[in-house]
């Protein structure tokens, strides 16, 4: 772990990567934003990822044990949500510098990415560090401005696939 970033290679197997791609690839054609095909996985489809969610939870527990301020400050009230499948067609990538916590998404605290395909590119952080795309690799990092990042263009001009999700704060329900 470096700079509040966890990287786990072989987080999921090649077969699990292929399973996720085959499960969601055809569903991305209806949701295209800036040339990137998205599929926001509805909760009723989470059961198709029963093998994945416990792995994510375990890794996040390791992450939050290492960086206790994340969990302690939030009283352990983080919830895995916003599961997404992303398909970047050849030549497309998210080139704008950004962070995941914003006025549109104020509850995002920690993000995760699972690379489902391998390429000669990856995720570039503003500090110059790069996490290369490696099939089955998972990363967890804070959603705030401290981890401003962008995608990189695939020089091999290949389709790329990612799975992303976030840990949100779970605000208390207020009595009206």
C-alpha cells in the first residue's frame, strides 16, 4: 500500500474476469457517456456476483484496518454501492482529471477498480504514479481530491473492461 492505495494482484481469476465481461458486456450499449459504455448494475443483479462481493468486503476490511482513520472516523458506517461495469472501446478512455467525491456524489468515501482486461496503460494519478491495467488486479483508494486521476489511452487500440464500485457513508435516517 502506498499513499492510501491498496493494489491486489490476482484478486479475481481470469475465468472470473471473463464471466463478468460476458455477463454485462451486451448491457452497456444503451448507456454511453463520453464514448465510454457503462452498465450500472442494479441491486437485483448483485446475486450474480456472489463470488465477488465477499472478496471485496474482505479486502476493504484489510484496507480499513490498515488505515483505521477511514473506519473510525465514520463509525464503521460504509456501504458497498454503485457497482458498475465499464467497456472502453478502442481509442476511448476517461481522459479528464477527476476525483470520485463531488457535489453529485457527496457520499463516496472510497472507490475500487477491478481491471478485467490487461493493457499497456492504466490509471494515472496527478502525483505521476500509475497503476497499470492487469487482468484480475483490484485497487482501492480514497474518493477525494487527494487522489485525482484519469485513464490512459490504450496504445494497443484494444477494448478495455473495468468493474468499479464505491463505499459510501450511510447517513442516519432523520425523524421528520
